[in-house]
């Protein structure tokens, strides 16, 4: 299983003072040198953490896989086609949310999303849809033509912290199995941390985990290099 480190919150910290420290590029390099398989970053419509300059700078200065999380808007499509990241993960976005709180409704927006991802696919970008682990959404993702689904692990992570994760775990398990059988590649992420991530090893066919907050939070105490290495050991 691969690890993509989401470095958005390095930018959150940097933006707190409106200056250049800590450097997003430096952070990404440390993650990769520690063994991470790629860098994930979410350019939000409100630019609350990662800015346009950051994604261009990451693409230019890093020799590693770059996964751009973005909303399905015309503005983001234009940026993706100009930037040409290795992968785009399409996520839903609401202005007031603290983080990406739900999955994409691929089923209801099937036609819009099919048209939206076509130019990305044509440009050779790997396309992933961030969805809840749900049969309807997985089948829709397949019809839309995505290469990957990223299963939203938020509900599992919340349930895990209450010792009540069996139901949500089973949903992830079945969803991964179905997605694989339909020919989709399967990633997962959101809310994963050093305590719950071991359960992901029991979910079949998982290709990559995208983890941000817990790694950046731990890095405050042990350093980013150690935080990434510890996570890699667990997965
Ligand atoms: N995957 C996706 C699609 C996300 O939107 C996020 C949060 O930006 C993550 C993974 C990482 O979540 P966390 O920061 O909770 O590890």
C-alpha cells in the first residue's frame, strides 16, 4: 500500500503569519525523502491553505507523483489542464466546511462529471473520484470513466474513535471489493491516523492512502521525517 502525504496544513501554518515559513516545498521534499510515494494537495476555491503558486512550485521542484485534489469547477479544470499533475482527485467543496466533509455525489452528477473529466483523461491525467463507500456511487464512478475511486474513510475514522467501527469497516471492505471487480483502482483517505490506519491493511485492493492532518500534527512533536516514517511502518 502506498502513502500520499497531504501537505495542505503546512500551508495553513505558513499562512497564519502571511510569510514563507514553513516552506511547502521543503515539507514535500522531506516527505518524499522519508519514503512517501507522493504528495497530495487540495487547491480550494477559497485558497485557505494551498495557493496557486504552491501547486506550480511543487510541480516544478519536485520529482515525485503529484495528486491535485480539486472541486469540479471550470476554474479548477483550467488549472489542472495547465499544470498537468499526475493525478486529479475530484472532491466536493462547500465554503463553510472545516475539511472535505462528504463524498462526491457521482450518481446525481453523472452527466456533469463525465463531461468534466473527459479533457483531464484526454490530457493523460489519472482521474479519481472521492466518494462514500457506497455501491451506487462506485457504479456511477465506473460509468463516468474514472480510473480510481478514493473511498472516504471519515465515517470509519469517527466510528473507530468510539470503538464502534465494524459497520463502517464492512462498508469500506465491500466497497473496495466491488470497485476492484468493476475494474476501478481503489484509494482511501480522510481522518486516518496512527491508531486506526492498521485496519486499512484488512481492506482488499487498496492501492494508496492519502493522509494529511494526523501526519502534520505529529510532525510538530517528532519532526516531519519521523512522522512520515512512523506512518509508513504502520501501513
Ligand atoms: N483525501 C481527500 C480526498 C481529502 O479531501 C483529504 C482532506 O483534504 C484527505 C484525503 C486527507 O484527510 P486528512 O487530512 O484527514 O488525513
